């Protein structure tokens, strides 16, 4: 049974990593990013919920004096 020749494996693995690195660098370099991102203020609208305007039975015992 012949022996497996592994002398070129290191070269193939290193060249594969090099090619993958170059491909990813080219993909990343095609993205365009904003030069100076500005803070966008979003207007938060307050929504009135029914439990904010009235007392419930859960809160009443806590507000009673001891």
C-alpha cells in the first residue's frame, strides 16, 4: 500500500489562508461607511397606559400607613 504524500499540504494550507484573507479584505473594502456619523435624536412619544392614571389593588396595600 503506498504512503500518502503530505509534503505539499503545508503549502496548500498556507496559500488557502492567504487567498481567503485577500478575498475577505476585498469584500470589506467595498463597503462604504459614513465619515462622521451624526447623532440622530429620536422623539420619544409617551404613551399613556390605563394603569398609570389610576390606582390598582396591587398598589393600595403598599400606600396604607402601618
